[in-house]
C-alpha cells in the first residue's frame, strides 16, 4: 500500500496577543489594510499565515470563544477530536470541546435546542432537518465535509451459513428462502441508510418492500447483531471491523466501492449559528480542516490519531480495530485481505472536504426515491442554502487548502449510473427500484 502523501500544513503561529509574524509580513498586513480602506478586500490579499492570526486577534475574531461540538463514537469523528487534542483550535482563537453523544436523533435534537453549537453529523441528516424530513424542520448549514469513504455493509454469519457472501448471493437467498429479513441503518435520512438502500437496490432488493429496516445507534450495531436482531447493517468504522473481530459478521461491501470518494460526515450546525457567529464558524472550519490535513499527512499521524480516539472518552475500542482500516488494511472476515487505496480520507489535498453542491443534491434525490420527500424540491436552491461554500473558502484560504474548479462534480456509482447534478429530478425518477 502506498503511504498517504498529503503534505502536512504549515503551522500558523498565534498567541493571545495576536499573530507572531515577521517585519515583512507585518508591513504587508499594514499595506493591505490601507488597500482595504480603498475598497480592496483584506481577505483576498493577506497571506494565509498572517490572516489566521489576524482572525484570532483582530476585528474578525471569533464571536464565541468556546464551542461545543457533538460527535458519535466513530472513526470519522477524528478531525474534530484532533483539532482539540492537538491545540489547533487555539491557533484560530477558539476552544473546541468535543461532546460524546449517544445517537444521531440526540445530535439532531441538541442542535435544534442549541445544546450543541456544531456537530460531526451525517450529511443526509442535515438535509433532512432542513426540509423537515426525519424530524423537526430547522434551517441548517454544512460548513465542510469531514471525510470521504470508510463505511461498510456487514452481514451476519448466519447469512453466510446460507451462502450469502455478497449482493448477488444475498438477493438469491432472499428469493429462495422467504422470511422477514432485517437490516439496520443509523438514521432514516442519513448516509448509512442511503448506502444500504442503494446497495440492496443494485441487486434488485427493495429495502422498503422486501425487507424490514430498523434504526440502531452506531455503537450498538455489533451487540444487536450478536443477539440476532438483524441480518445486516450499514455503519461507519470501527464497528464493521469490530463485528469481524467478534466473529459475528463479515464485510459484504465497502461504501467506497458503492461510490468512490463519496461524501460522508460533515461539520454541521444551524443556519442561525452561522448568522450569529460567522467568524466562529470560519474559525472552527479552519481548525478542523487543518486537523484533517494533519491526519492524512503520514502513517504515523494516522497511528497517533487512532490511539487518541480509541480512548473511552471518544470511540472506546481497541486501537487496532480503528487503525487497520484507517490505513487501508482491510480484511472481510472471509479470508480476503487487501490494501484499499480508497480508504477513509480526512483531507486528500482538500478533495475530501469541499462541500460540493452536487453532493448535497444527491442525498435529496435519494430521499425522494425512497419516499422521504413527497415532491421534488428545488435541488440546487436547497443545496446553495445549506452548503456554506463562502465560509469554507475563507477557512481554506487560512489553511492553504486547494480549491476545486467548480461546485459540482461527477461520479459513477456501483450500478454504473453517473451522477453529476445536472438533472436531479430526472435522476431521482430514473431508478427502477424505489419506494
């Protein structure tokens, strides 16, 4: 396996008194300030190294010095945790307090009630909240993607005994042995539900008609499979790897094989939070973005991250269960091992973090496909409301993160169908298997 090659970020030096900069940089800052007075934006001129420190100490300082960020015990909470543990948050004038939560509905409710400022949260959950699907309606914001890839679909060893090893063999079993099959996801409008449904439908299984689907919090998946509560589940790591270690299940599919480079968790908050604390939103995004850059910079950084988040206060499991799949070292529990170049990515030179409008729109197409939305929304308008690309670009400038050429991207999924966001209503209606 090739090592991760993302370059570590240049440290941003700042203190409570302001940024530590050279005389040349200081003169540059003064010069650009006068230019700004003449109508030229400081944001477009100041060196990112200086800019981050200026935000922490000047008129653009965060309005809220301490922020509480909710997370669920999953590997992909890592950049939020490491932004706090490594003290990256302090560089941007904030203090991040990670708050371990029990379930996605709990995260949703605490965001609505302002008990959390922001959260490591399912992409589709945020979009569902904004449109009132899967809970109370609340205007929401996505500040950045936290990661790509790294989830999986686990099937029970009881299915293996019947000959089900993958999608096609599972479909054959369900056609020949008629009974109620139960599959679990983590939230009705969330990413895991959409990966599970898409995968089943690819092999002709209608999750709404041919199976029973239940909602289970991620840390409880393995325990529920152990007592026979489900035949399979889709969840984030490390719980798929844990099922293999505990010898109760095996990996039938990785989500990166369903959609290579797929969006997963996001840094989410209410639209009200961004409106009230725009500088804080920018500072948090920059800190978490830099933490993702740190994680992807080297194998040793990933190892340190795995050791950190394995603690009881975070994911609460063995380091090895987290580390192997973080490094792309996969085993499926059936004797197959491989190095996956598309394992979970936290930065990938910024490609893992950009809040593409087309990514958000895709979740809406699947919500419509499965009956979670009755009518077609204005896909692009909703995505522009939720995905705060303006905030992200400012944070990217502060961290020296490259930007893509546009706000849309094209991807081919496991069924061979390409999604590019150009005609979302037609795309949503095109599927043969749907609610």
